[in-house]
C-alpha cells in the first residue's frame, strides 16, 4: 500500500468521525441547528448525527449509550440523568420561554387569565380543544406542572395526547382550532405560513425554558466519543457558539437567549 493511499484513508477516517446527539424537537424545528452545527463540523472535520425527539426520549438514548451528547430542556430530568451516572459535565446553553397559543378568537378567554394555571382552567372549563405533546418532552413536563398547579387532571374528548413533536403539535392544533403549550422558538418558526394561531398567554416567570447540554458518561459507556462531545460542549457554551445562538433570528425575532448576552 502506497503512502499516498494510507494518507488518503486516514483523511477519510478523520473526516468521517461522527458525533451522535439526541436533542429536542424545538432545537430542530426552530431551525437553530441548521446554523449552529456547520461551523463546529467544519472546525473539527466531523459530522453531527442529530436524533430529534422529546427530552424524555433524548435522555433515554443517553441512558442506553446510543448517543454521545444530549441537548435538552427539562432541568429536573437533566439533574436526575447526571445523578444516576448517565451524564457528566452538564452546562447551561440558552433559554427562551413557553407560551400558550390558540385561535385568534380565544373562545376560552385565556387572554384574561392572570396565571398559566388559570389559563388552563379556563380551557378545561370551556372544553376547548387542547393538543398535548404527550411525549414526556420538556414541553410536556412543563404542561403537566401547569395542570398540577391548576389542581386538575385533564381528560375527555377535548384533550388530545398526540405523542408528537412540537412542530406536529402546532400543526394539529391549527387544524383543530385548539390551544396548546409551545416553546416560543418553534412557534416563531411556524407562525408565518404554517399556523394562524396566536399567543394568548405569555410572560409568567414559571414559563422560563432553559436548555442544557450533557456529555454521556464515558465511564459507563466506554464506546462514546467523549473527547468530541466535550469539544461540542465547549463550542456551544463558548464565544463562537453563543454568538451563533444569540444572533439567530426567525422572522426578525430572537428565538433563544444566551446567558452571556443577558449577563446571567
């Protein structure tokens, strides 16, 4: 075998290094990954294989060692993931917020609610259609928190558990003229041409939506690409990645905020 051929094969091997990442549908649906990943892939001559699912499923993939890194948004589940020894080196990445969206006519009078819990009570009392993620995602976790705060367990023909990602849920809610809880990033990506649903409740402190990145524990799963995972974590929490996130816009509006840009 010639030296040129050996070098060529080595080049292919390096270029073919792949990082497996499970993440939430919101990072995918918002369009962020389309601008966030290419600079990293170019810098480290690698490719990131993205598995876009709800946070619960994303963490399950980490628990079985089927991915190298997770990017999710359900802090209690993230902390449990690390505490159980499945993940290491969790870091804050960015945040936005949850909103309640629904038909412009607002049949349940959600806009008059003072809290998210009251908004949900109004939807239930009016038996207005509500589409739930129903998939143990970060958004679904937040939805369940709000129903608990409202002292209710939703059910009946008006309440639809979809088991779908955020984009699909917004589409379903649009078709059914229903309410749903959404992350602002995905809604912004869909509100021009894909949905005519409006924001009917927003701004409550409890709707804060932080995202974290976690490397899958190499001591538990020796096969994971921890070195590359840590390079990715350093990238998205460092100046280069944070700038991409902070300047990312959908229809002229910011989608995610970084802790650095907000001094947090």
